[in-house]
């Protein structure tokens, strides 16, 4: 069973259905991962999203990645690969990790791409969830794999390929 927790600070528009968007993004990303059983397992699987301001993300990015700037999304995985592989087995709650999005960066990138903040946030939520599941984009092969998974996950949500204009 998948449990998605979300917390949004006052900078984020409270009229948007962030809870549903986060659940949809996490579910779609997991479905396109090597661990689709995470959403249907009887074992509790949890991840959390934090919608924050740029200052908070800047501080976290500086502390954890040594980069003195805000970034669009940060992921903090908690589960090891062997735990993900055994996620369908009975056991204690499996914490996938935490994902944090920066509102200002998100808004600027959405405007640059001429898409809604919700659509871009969904992409970042999918991206962050895939990071929690062990995917990265450190080399061309892994980047291509992760991008393909993102495109398929977003298509499940009715969102167009965010990379189409980059090709």
C-alpha cells in the first residue's frame, strides 16, 4: 500500500490539488520503474513531498550537495536497492524518502516552457520519485533511461513529453 504525504508552505497556492497531483505522480513513476509492486503491496510504502520556497531548497542544496543555489527538486532516498527488490515481501513500513520542490524555480521553469506550474511540478515529482527508486542521470545511458521512464509516467497522467522541445 502506497502512502504519499505532502506538506506545502504558504508560498504554494492552496487551491491546487497538490495531494492528488503528488499521489498521481508517485504512482505513475513507480509504475514505470523496476518496482511496480510498490503500489499494490500489502506492505506499507511511504514517501513524502515538501513544497517549499527557494530559500529552504537553496539551504538544503548547499548543505547536502555543496551547491550554493536553489534547484528545482531535491530527492533524499532512504531505501536501499535490496529493500526495494523485497518490497512485496512482508515486513515493516518501507520509507522511500523525501522530495522537496522549490516554488520560485518551479514557476520560472514552467514559464520558460510555457506550461502550467502544476504540469511542471508533476514532472518534478515524477523525476524525484524515480531518484528515490535508484534512477539517476549521471551518464548518457542512465539519463536516457530515466528520461524515457519520466515520459511514460507523465503520459499516464495525460501530460505531454516535457523533453519534446529539447530534441
